């Protein structure tokens, strides 16, 4: 496992004041391929009010900087968690749930 990705993921979650980043990681852990609109709807159901641009920015950062999301290009772009990062994301999320 890439130690740099793990370090960046921990740093990303350390700056999560509202819990929205953890919520987003839980959503992508479902294994589904989701559009930004679907992610926004799920975040709203969890009580987070974020516009579509904000969701796009968060997902883009997770894809580009963290490298844990993959993009499936189509009529509607869909994002999903790369299989090789499922266990490490679960582990780090549990670590941050305890804090």
C-alpha cells in the first residue's frame, strides 16, 4: 500500500471539522458508482447542505490529490473507490471515529 496515500488521507481527515469528509468516504465505501448529484443527495440525507460545486470539488480532490477514486466517463460521470483502497479507507475511518 502506498504510504503517501495513507499519509494524505489522514491529513485530509484531520482537517474535517464538520464530519462531511468522513461522510463522503462512507458513501464511496458502498462500492457503488455515483454521480456528483447522487453523492450530493446522499450527503443531504445525512444532514450536510453542500451545493453541487462543493461536492464536485471534494470528489475531484479525492480523485486527483488522494488518488483513491476512479472516474468512469459517460453521459454522466461516475466516481467510485478503487478496490485496492477499500480496506485502508475503512481502517483510517475507524481510527478517526474513535477520536
